C-alpha cells in the first residue's frame, strides 16, 4: 500500500473503507460517538522514530467525514522545536507570537444540515475533558457568520487545565490560527487578528524584529511563567522556541530527571523510556542512553574477558584470588567478582551491571562531560 501524499488520496482511502492505517504511518484514527466523523492523530511513535511522512505530519487532529471523506476540520500540520530541525529556514521569521500553554482546540462542524453545530475537539479526541469544556465555552461567541471553509484553532485555557504557566484564573479560547479546510490555506497573523476581532476572540501577543539568535538568547532569560514563542518564516515553516526555565519546570513536573531516566533505562530499556518521554526531553533520554549503553557494554565486556581468563580454574577460591590480584580497589574487586561468578554459574551479569550504572549515573555523566 502506497502512503498517501495528498488530502484527496487520504479521502479516497477513507471512503473505500480502508482501516489498516498503521501500514501508512504511526497514526491513531478514532471515530466520534456516532461514527460519522473520524479524527487522525499521530502517535508518540512518530516522535520516537522521527520519520514524519506526509500522513503523520497532517494527522495533528485532522477531522474527516467518515462517509464522504470530506474535510471537516484541518488544523496546523506538525511543527517542531527549533533545535530539532536539520534544515533550518534562513532569514528573520516573519511572525513571532507568544507560545500559549494549554491544549490545542480544533473547531469543527457537526450535524446533519450543512455547517450544523460548532464543537471543539482536541488533537486526538472528540470528547476529552478539554474538548467538552471548550465546546461549552464556545457558547459565549456568535459564529453565525463564520465562513464555512474556516477551521479555527484555539489554545484552551482554564484553571483546571493548567500545564505550567499560571494564567491566574483566566478562562479563554485564544485564537492561534485559521485554516481553510478545503484548500489548506494557512492564514497569516494579520488575517487571524481580523477574524478574532470580528468574532470577539483574543489572540497571542506578537513580538517584532527578532532574529532566531535573539529568541534563543531570550529563551535563557524568560521566567518559567512564559512558555516561549512560535515563529513563522516566509515559506510558511513554523517552529517552537521554549524558555529554559519553563522546560526545567516541565522536566521536573514530568519527573524527567537524570535519575528517573537512568532508572527507566535500567528497568524498561531505551524504547519504552523514549516513547514515554515528553517530546522536549527525548534528546536528554538519547544522551543518557548513549552513556548507559556504552558503560554497560564496557563493563560487561570486562566481565566476559575475566571469565575467559578464569574458566579453567576449578575452585571459587582460585577465581577469587586471581581476580583480587587484578583490581586494587576493594569495591571494584567485590563488584567484579560478583559479576564474574554470576556468569560462571550460567547466569547473566547484565541486570546487576544495569543496577550499578543506575546507582552511579552521576559519576558516569560527569566522566562523559569531563572527557
């Protein structure tokens, strides 16, 4: 099965009754309550595998009619943190706006007659807590004259949905963007601002005249109560820049400390640890894994080399005396002896080695940075 590369190809697959979406990309496809609509949402495996084909990039809350294949709502395509881009856009960003700290809300039309009733979904759900709150809050606005082709994209802000930034009790639907659900046109900030004024929505704060170097420098200075910025370039590319303090608080909130990472690597391995890590911290998981993997392999190789040297000895006393002569440090002698004897008895020493690395992760990280 060839991966789709256009909305029309995706629509044709949906109408044909195709259901094996995992063959085309790491995307979850879920129906709404009555099965009339489906929502496409990339899974965490995308950020782990870092393939990001067309299907995965557009599946950021894309909603389609299950029967006709018609696009009901078209959100932003997936966009990345600045440091994740291999081919970075050149020149100054044409737009720099506040990165709001809530949940993405996607306006869609539901009902049997044309536009029907307006509702809001989140990136992967029609009926998440945030989606239900936003749909109810939407009743504060009159969207009677909203053009049929518009998909409105919001940041859902309310106290119970606080992530890191404290909005001091604020309840709001902040209009982040507008996109034509049929041809995919992505409105620029001035156009979004005009729509917001027409219907009474707030918009993110805009910043002017800053280069990416300026923003990266500012990111080290802003408080944890500011998430950062979303930047857009002349070719339409969007990127995120997040503040250092915000990321540190998020890291602690997600328990993504180095100790937690090493414990998870020891117990669950790399793949599960990376899959469960927030996107912004996968680079740190990768760094820790490189240390973990290298140290584990070095220590295990040393054990197997020692085992080879003592394999002809008949008694444990002989083995212990030989190994004691190899290592001057008492702790190292005891450690190495216990690992070698496990292998000597036909059991793997790797679990003990992993436990040792986890307990001594600080030393190994320091050795790496000093080396």
